[in-house]
């Protein structure tokens, strides 16, 4: 008996201060949609009750924020605190989670932001989906156009010069974010199919 195709719901819960992180969020959404997911962008700085319900109904939630002063933005932290209502009811228990961030510096303490997202996901008993890419641009044959050019493993990381607008988000970082979206969607498909098989 063949398992019917599933279309997971992937929501990207993000904040963007100047538009750069919105570009990355849109790339994650595009990758997830390309892999067959129903994908939604949710700006947590102006989240509505309907969007909270959408997060609750999602198979996977991808967290995103710029890295400011070594961590996620204040607006994202506010959103994270508000998720405590979901923590009490275990609403996000066993959902998938992933994350992405952007900063002006090549490192910019982006790893700390990704680890913050991982901790948030762990507190909700979610399953973390990592980037699943080897690092790029770390050999004489590599270039800044490689996927995962910044060499992060926990999630997708982007770097945009501080004197450039959203149009300056690096094409390789956009492609890396698209990869993350596809990986989350494909993992969600496997989880849904596995749960259906166990239930049967």
C-alpha cells in the first residue's frame, strides 16, 4: 500500500529590523514551498491571534531574526516570552523547528542567536532540524558563492554589509536559506509519514 503524499505546513516566525532578514525569511519560505510545503511568513513584531493559531497548526516552525548585540532582536525575544502560553499547554510539543539569522559581520556572534533558537525549541520539546550542509568557501577551490559560505551547521546564516539595504543580501546566503526551507519541508514530510505508519 502506498502512502499518500502529504503537504506539511511550515511557518517562518521571524523579525526583521531593516528588511535584510525579511529577504532571508522569504528565501526559506520559497525553499519550503519548492519542496511541497504550504509555507507561511509570520512577522512576530506584529503577530495576530490568527497567526498564533497558524503556528499552533504548523508541522514545523522556523525561527528567524537579525543578530543584534550577540543575540536575537528585542522584538523576537518578546515573541519568545509570549510563547510561554504554548509551553504550559505543550501546544508545540514534537513539532519541528529550525532557525536562521543575519548580521553585518561574517561571524557577528550569529551562532549565539542560532543556539538561542535551539534552546527555545528545546523548551517546547520540538525537534531541531539543522542545516545539513558542509561548510563552503574554506579551501583554495572554494568561493564566496558556495552554499553555506559562512560555515554554520546549526542553521542558515547570512551576512549583509551594514551600509547596504536588503538588496545587498548575498545570493549564496539566499540560496543557503532556500536549502534550509527545503530540508525542513522534506523532514516534515518524513515525520508525518512516519507518524501515520506508526498509527496504522
